[in-house]
C-alpha cells in the first residue's frame, strides 16, 4: 500500500544556515505504524536560485507498447554522438591509407565529441603506437584500434553498484538543477524493485515544493513509500527516511537533494551537512553517493565531479541525457581526468531508459554504424 509517514511539524525547523549542525533528531518517532499524509507547502527559500523548470515532469510510466531493447535504445540514444564521432570517422575512414593528417583529423573529431584533451591525447598516442607496432594500414584497422582503445579507457568505469552490502542501503543523490536527479530516482526505484528489492524514497529536495510533489506523484503511481515533510530541512527529511527504512525492513533508500552549482559554496556546505546527518542516522551511511551529470554539459562534468567529490565524497556517477547530446565522449574525459565508477547511464525519459553502464555495450553502440567492414565492434 502506498503510505506516507506522518510527521508532526517540528517545533523549531532547522535553519538553512549551512554552518549549523542540526541535532538530527526527528520531532516524532517514526515507525512502521505511523500513518499517511504529507502536506505540500511551499517553503520559504533562503536564496533565490533560478528554477529552469516551471513544470517538473514525472518519469513516463512503463510503456505498454512493445519497445526496443536496451541495446537498440542505447544505439539510438548515442546516435548524435555517433554522428559526431562516427560521422567524422566516416569522412576520415573513407580514405584508404593511414597518415599523420588522418590522425590529426581524428584528434579534432575526438575533441569535438568532448573526449577532452587528456583522453584524446591518450587515444591518439595509443593509435600511433599500434599503427607502427601492428603495422596498421587501412582505415578500418585504425577504427578497430580506436574502438579497442576506447574500450580500454572506459572499462575501469564499469563497476556495477552492489546494493546488498548493507540494509537499508542508503543512496544519496546529488547534482546541479535539472541534471536528472529526481527522474533518475524514479527510474532507479523501478530498477531495484524489478530485482525484488523494497525501496523507500526521501524527498530531500526541500527547496522547491514542486520537487517534492514530483517524487510523491511518482511514489503514488508506483506504490513506493515517499518520506517527505513540510519543514524545510533536507538533512532532517533524509534522517527520518533512514530510520523509517530501518523500522520497515526496507532494502534501499534513495535520497533526493536540491540541485546546486559547485560555485554556490554555501549550498555545497549545506549538502556536506546533509551527508554528515545521514551518518548520524547510520554510521556506515551513506553507502553510495551518486552524482547525477547531464551529458550535455561536456567538460563541465569534470569540474562538477571534482567539486562534489570534495564536498561529499562521490562514490558513483549517473550520466543522463546521452540521447540528447553529441558530447557522449565526455565519458572518456571522465575516465581519464575524474574517474569514478559510472553506475548508470540514461538515454531517454522512459522509465527503463536508465541502465547500468557497460563499457563494451557503449563502445559497440558508438561504432555501430561506422563505415567500413570487417570489425567486430559493430552491433
Ligand atoms: N532525454 C532525456 N531526458 C532526461 C533524461 N534524464 C532526465 N531527463 C529529463 O531532464 C529533466 C530534468 O530532470 P529532473 O529529474 O527533474 O532533474 P533534477 O532537477 O536533477 O531533479 C526532466 O525533463 C527529465 O525528464 C535522459 O536520460 N534523457
Ligand atoms: Mg529534482
């Protein structure tokens, strides 16, 4: 059954002051028997940040019509990056012979796909080495070598999230506004449920009432408990959620947080506080700190990984919106310059458009329709 835990309003709601550590004690004990009802009230917001989304969408419900397989959706989702990369390669690989000019053009192509200077240099060095060592001659062989090089770069990022080490397994979600945090939580809840796990959501984005409503609507639709409260303190909401999950024997807690930019130092301090308060509810938690990145931001992703890592110790990444970008090469930049386990990638707004990252699958999809025959990277 769908149920909310009732919370009495706190006598003294925690302030937004980032420097103040809350006592982190819930005003009322929460337990499995606590009842229903969350009021949705617009909280006064301490600072006015731009809200890019007047309407906050809820993830699309599971489609009834037969859908493409994940491999097909990944391929479709990566089509823009493939055009950027593969399109460039098509031009390049149409030529017969490998020479320095071709390698230079390839370098430009990789940079345009947002692979970043470091990964591009690494891939090029590797190609030059193999060109000499393996006596590569044809463009097709070069493409094959590039696919292999990319696979080697990306493979270390493939580290699936292991959620059975703790119960409840507490996952904290962070990122900038609009990166896809809340919709990813919906998708992940569905994903974990499909594995027979029970899930509880914490509406920890307390800056915007719409964010809480978005999560609640999703919870209602999918029969997932959402812990929310009308007071404005993210840390307290998530603290309560951890306790509720423990009381109910829940497997996984997904904790939403408000979007923030790394340059908003007081907000970065605030999320560090959220993390500390979670540890007060469970000293081993959070068990995963997921940073959600929009693939469209390109090289900014590196700055975000480093800044969020410094503030809250990022343990994994979710890369969303690969379907809308020609900059999918950013995965290679992350791998070389800010490596963190890439737990999930998103290629659309559908409920099952977020899946664990698999390097081989990703590279295969990227080179799926590149011209030239005779390589095994094609789908
Ligand atoms: N095309 C596409 N859209 C996505 C993906 N992930 C999230 N979105 C959309 O991005 C927008 C912002 O998502 P939201 O979860 O509200 O962002 P939040 O501010 O980080 O919580 C919504 O319209 C989502 O549907 C994705 O993988 N592909
Ligand atoms: Mg959100």
